């Protein structure tokens, strides 16, 4: 008897098709997947969704973060649009995020292309360039704060350069430069890794064929490199802008939002007003608006950049 005959006989004897048991096993396996996902879903719901919903509720109150509170409806949201300090924080945050996003992606792409070439100690250099991303942001911030407050002024005084003789972090018009330098130095490391991974997916034969056709390095970059790594570029731009809009540790470590409120970002304003200034409900409303803005920016970026990727 063949295997097929035995299978048919067994199915007639049990009244089930040959694949019945297999389908039941697959059904049980599907339920197993649900049980595996359930703990992660519960944790996400309890520690993310519930606090978000709770925060939205408190944004409709005048709660100082403790004690009694009253329901005020949309009064907090209306007050935000007439608050000059809030407007300045949003303006500074958007400008800071835009400058850092551009600098990080330009510098990281240039370094990644260099590291992807035929150079000595390539693997060691890749590891060295990744070190800033491993270090804690607060530690890096305090190191750069010491450099701008102590080291550079000492060098400026020794060289007789008046502009460098004082800390730029104490100048309201220049403090943002110190923040940008520190943030870009730390964030470039991760972007380099993403771009390096993308460049390694580009076939070398494309560059060889382009060279034979007489294409210049600049032409090869725009016609081969960028179209091939555009998805990696999209990831870096979206993540960079999101992270820089949420900048907090760098400001706390280097300027504390000063001088005055010159470098106060939205995150710092929410923290100070909500947890130190008795404006818990008011700043929660600010946080809700900020969350919506970040989501809108991310969706807009993805839509635009993916459309460009399709056109390329």
C-alpha cells in the first residue's frame, strides 16, 4: 500500500480529512502566538496607554500636581496660544531641531561614504566614531559645559582672542551654538551606522559601470548612491527630527535653559512648569499639543520622503 492509500483509509476511519490534525495544530499554534503577545500588550497598555489617557484628563484640570483640583475644560489649551514663553520655547525648539537635523545628516553621510571606501583601519574607525552614541547624554553635556565655560575661555585669553575669552553659554545670542555643537557631535554616531549599513547594500558593479561611462563622483552620488540609500536617509531624518524636538538632557546639562530662557526647549518648559512651578495641568496640556505636533511631523515626513523614494 502506498502512503496516500494509508492516509485515505485513516481519514475514512476517523471521518476527518488527512490534513485535519495539521490544521488543528496550526490553530493551536496561532493561539500560542496570541498568548505570547498578550504580556507585551498588557505592559504597553498599563505603562503607556493608561498614563497618556490620564494625562489628557489632567490637561482639562487646574491640578498643581498634588492636592485638590478643579475641572477647567479647554481653558489650559486656550491659554497656551497666548503665552509668550510657550511660543518662544516652541520657536527655539523647532529652529534647534531643524539645524541639528540638517547638520547631523550631512556630516554623517560624508563620514559614512569615507568609511565605506578603501581606507586603512576602516573597522577600527567605525568603532571609534560610534563611541559618542554609547556615552550618556548628561555626561557628555557636563564635559562640553566644562569645555565652553573653562577650557575655551582659557585658550582665548592665552591667545588674546577676546571673542573666546568668555563662555558662549553665558551669552543669550550664542548659547544655542554650544548646544548644537554638543548635540551634533553625539548624534552623528548613530546616523553614521545607519548610512554605513545602507551604503553596503549598494552593488559595487553600479559604480564600476558608471565610471566606465565617464560619470563623475558627484554624478555617481546623486544618480546611484542617494536613490539606493534613500530609505536609510528617510529613517535618519525622521528619527533625528523626532529626537531633536524632544531635546532635554543636553539643555539641562549645559545651560539649564538659560541664560534666562534663551535656550529653553519645550521639554524643559514642561518639566519646570509642571513639576517645579505648580502648573501640572497647564503643562500637561502643553505636552498633549506637543505630542500631536510630533506625530504630525513624523507622518508628514514619512509621506513626503516615501513619495520621493518612489519617484527615484
